[in-house]
């Protein structure tokens, strides 16, 4: 086979290869086993795992934990981070029959995968169990009484373990270690909830008389100690120098060609990624392709299956898609198929970024930058494990961030990861988690303040007013008739899931699910729903049964919901004067309507038409940052012949595009609306940018705190694009509810300079 570098050159017949870099292999750095490890554990390591020495980071983590420290480990994917905590935990359990450890993984699938590794420790036989929603009820009491190590997830900890901590008295009284794996997955609303879940866990441990140490792990994070300390309220030390070997990794930046002479539109990233993947699979390379959305993944799977049917026997079984929304049984089956080596082409969403063992892969293609750099490096880490060489290709979207990195690859490699934000001031989260805490055990006002801060005391007042909390002696307790944990969705999905049922051949088949909050954007009547490369048309949406009924279709199009937004500012938390106006941070109510959907051709994405629909509006109360522009600047802009509405609209788009460059967030987690006049701005022109989840997740707060840096980055992004009037590489947005009209790029440039310089 050609070298990966020459293979890229051969594929790039239209000059698409914008940048290429090969990162050198690394040899292993070993250290001796620590003294005092139990003989049984040493035997297990030698005979069951072939381990006689440790990588240097594994030894460092063991030594730090032995000295009583809380540790966060940030070595690369597949560097053996699991042994960093398995070693001290197994040793503790061998030496103390009552000792216990709690492993928390972000998903059930990852916990089940890690169980396979732990089962290799013969010294732990009969003492290691997964405990999640799939655990049979008849087994749960036995597990609680016998378990030394429990592998679970945040949802089960929140919903079942903590509310019933009395049943876990033995386990918590002897808890030595708490492991939080894949810490970079905790961002946004999920991170806010998780921070308080861990504090609830510590409160239970304290009540039971234990003081466990924490081990956090992550391959991709810029502020590891800060994140772990914010999540727990405890001090941490870092173990970050990897001693694991790695093969050479070739990284290519792939910029799809422009569609025609003088055109500003490029071939789409999914279309180009599909073409590259087809060529690589034909060359015998096991390839995984990550898409930005479920729709993109399904469209790529459909396209590549069709292209390879003539040359690849059983293409339908060797090319698969993997995403959230499939049934758990279907996902487990896909994982087994991939691990077996029978699958040669995998098209996946971020659901497969995490460390589930899917065997040896050669190539990773990312169809568009995920928005968070950490997510992209997680994707790249899925290939070339051990000392095997690998190829990673970032196929650029025609978006500001992707095109910026195509032009500035050095900055991409300098900024491998971003800081993770944990907002512990979200009033919705605090109210929910405080309710859970009070249900689990009484708390004094001082204890509530120590865990939940000033916001906790405000939310306590509301709970008291509503009769949900009461005061007895020196403590407050829960008086509600419901189980509060069961009413809190910690991952931020809105409402109960809808089932998507296919009606075919006189029967019905469950395809998957869709969160209630996305139903009216995904499976509205008339929508085309794509599942594992096959198209289905939505015939009926039943809100009472929470079911969308679909039928197979041969339609050559897919559908996209057209969204319209309204916003009203409800509360200002902080404000500041800029050189060209004012900027405010606070809370706003966003109302979203879906009046129509657009049909687009599967081949090429050509617009085929628009259909009006009638679905309910949705409301979102969230954090926002609003900046209004002085009347003088708007008058000068109009006097220069620029379009005021188009300038504000283009400015809104480029500010949203710049947000992920500033902080760790996905562009889709941020929304925006612009106005020529708005009551909140006393009739002045203004732009709102808001967090896309109830109560907010800290994005807008961070943008407000460094709004000048935000404006400067937006100016840098828009100036880097060579187009004259605005294109998808700068001010056009694929999510725009107004179909990117009107837009005035020159006006957006003028406004950014005015906001920064006042001129």
C-alpha cells in the first residue's frame, strides 16, 4: 500500500489538500512496578495482561494517589489511562475485603466495554459489576451487598443510587476511590448537573463516614485541574506526560473544491468525505467517517453503500451507520460487528467518539470541524492505536471556522484543546439539584450555601414558598410528594422521547427515538426521516402516544425545518459600555416557530420546494448576551450605502461562528437574533446571542466577560475570507431561518470595527 502521504496526494486530484502534517511515532517510556503491590495483582498483570512494567504516567498516577492526592490524567487516547486507576483500586480491594470503588462513565456502552477489561483481573472475580438501567431488578440487592467496584453512569447515580443511598450504606461507608472517566464529555448543561451530582455524592459519603479520592481522566482538555476542581470543589494534581507508544499519524486538511469558476460555494463536506471514504475502502483501509449531524451521517451511508454495491460484496453489511436514536439492541449489535472486523466503513455521529473498543481502524475522516477541538482530537484518536500508523483527514465545511483553519493550520495545531466551562449558577439546575439534595438528607442553610452558593439560597426561598421544602430544627428538608430526581433530565434533552415507528407490510417496526424538544424540527408530518441509509416519510405525529409513524419511501429528497425566532429580554445581570454602544448579559425568553420545511435533493442538495406546516411554538428561557449599536454608528453605516438589516444579520452570524473559537462549545449550542430596533435596547439596533439550552450553560457569560476578544476574533474570521459579498465561509449560516437574507458583509465589517474602535 502507498504511504498515507502519497495516498492523499493521489486522491487530491483537484488540489483539495490544503495542508499535510505527519506526527512522529513515540517510543514507550517504562517505569518499574511500585513496591508493596499485592502478589495476586502482580500475577494478574503478568499472566492475564502481559504487563511487567508500567508506562511512566501510570506509575506517576499511582504514586500521587498513594500520597492521598486527587488526580486528573490527561494522556492521549489509547495510552492506558484505565490502568492508572484500576491498579490502585484493585490493590485496595485485595488488601481490604470491605473496600469499594465507584467508576462513573458517560454512557452505559462505555461502562459495559470497560467491564470486559476489569474481568481480566482474576483477583477481582465476583466483586465487579455494572449497575445501570439495564441491570435486572432481581440482581440489584445482591450487587449492592457484594460489589467492590461498581461501574455506572451519571444518570443512574442521579436517579437511583443517590436517592436510595441507605440501601448502599456498606458501599459508601467503605468507598476509597471515585473515577470520572472521559471528563471532557461534561460540558454545557450536562456539566452543570454533574458538578452537583458529585457534590451530592460527597455529601452522602461524608454522612456515611468515608472520604474517597477522585480520579478524573481525559485525553483532550485545556484546563484539566480547573475543570476537576470546579466539578468537585476539591484540589487536584495533574498526571499528563504520556509514556505510551504511538505510531506515525498523518493529518490532512482537505478543502472541497469550489463548484464553478467564480463561485463562492464549495462541494459539501459530507459529499466530499463520502467520495474519499469510498476510495479508501476500495483500497482495503478500514475507515470511520464522523458527521456533524444524524442527517449527514445517514446521507453519507446511503451514498457510499450505493457506490460500493457493484465492487464490494455484501456492501449493505460492510458499510454501517452508528448514531444516537437507534435502539440499544441495534447499537450493541453494530458495536460487535465493527469490533469483529467485518465492517470496513463506519459513518458515525459523536456517539462513537468515546473509547468503546471497536478494534483496529486505519483512517478517520471528519466531515466538518465539530466545533469543539477536543471532539475532533477524540475522533482522530479512534484510529492508529498502539504503534500502528494512521491517517486522519479533516474535510472542511464552507463555514468560517473550517475555512479559517484551512488558511491558518498552525493555529489549529497550537490550539489542540479548549477550556471546558462549568456553569454552577444556572437557576434551573440549582433548583433541580437542591430539590434532590433535600430529598436525600436534611441540610442547614450553611450547607446549602457551601454547595449551591447564593443561587441555592434564592432557590430555597422559592421551594419554601411553593411548599416543596420545609424547616425542622436547624435544617431544611423536602416536603414534595414526588421524587425530584425522576423529574430532572441531566443531559438537557427536552421532554420525553418520541418513538419512531415504521409501518410496513401490514406490521410495525421500532426504528428509534427522538427527544420531544426536537420532534417539531425532525419528524413533523411530511418530513423525510433517514435511518441507516434508508428513507422514510412521516405520515403522522401523535403527541398523545408520543409516536411518529413513518413509511418507507423512494423519494430522492430530504427535508429541513425552517425556523423563525423571537426574543424578549427578561433580566439583566451585568452590563458594560462598548466604544460603539452597550453590551448586556442576562436572561431572555426565546420563542421558536417552524412555519415550513424545505425539500432538498439527496444528490447535490438542490432546493426542490417549500411546504407550509402548522406545529406548536416552543419557548426557551436562557442566558443571553445582547449588544446594541449607537444610532450614530447606524446612521453612518446607512450613509455609506450599506444595508442596516443585512449588516446586523451578517454580524449576528459571524459572532455565532466565532464563539467556538473563543470557548469550548459547539456552534449549534448558540443561537442569535438581530433587530433594527428593540425595546430592550431603547429602540436602538441590537444583536442577541443566546445559549441553546434552558437556563443557559455559561457560554454567553464567558462571551460577555471577554466581548472585546470575541469581537476581535469575529473580525479576524470575516477578514480572512476572500469573498466580496459574503459566502458560507464567512457570514452565511446553514441554520439561518431567513435563508441568509438579507446579508451585508461590508456592513458587518464596519460594525465590528466600530464596536471595537468607536470609529
